């Protein structure tokens, strides 16, 4: 059962990403959006890479750009349309906010 995790808060200000790590399974997908994009620079991201493969970590392009963030090459940059497609491809969606 694949779950899409949408993280909207920065781990610098919230426990959402940490709590997400607690329930995440290897087949799950993580999407960083809104202020969750700041997690690209948080140490918890490397912990997540121990749970799921880097190809299952994604960030919304316009959200990262609006915050002036550089996205590591291993992280896939996606559009809102691609996010919508992911909601149909996964069995569950959890929004962490």
C-alpha cells in the first residue's frame, strides 16, 4: 500500500517531517511543498533517504523557486499537475501541516 506524504511545514519550525519519518514505508513517496521546501536543507532529509529511495523524494518546482532554494540533483522537481497525478497513483495521501 503506497502512501503519498505531502509535507507543507519546515522541520526548522515543526515536528511534521519527524512524525512523517516515523510512519513512512519504503514504497512511499514524499513531496515537499510550501514551506516544506525548506526541508531540502534539513538533516532529517538524509534520514528519510534511509527509509525511501531518493527517487521517491520530490519537491514542487514553483514552491522551491519562490523560496530561492537550490534543489539537489537526486531530488525530482515536479509541477502541480504531476502532484495531482501522484494522488491518483497512490492508495493514500497524508498531508503534514
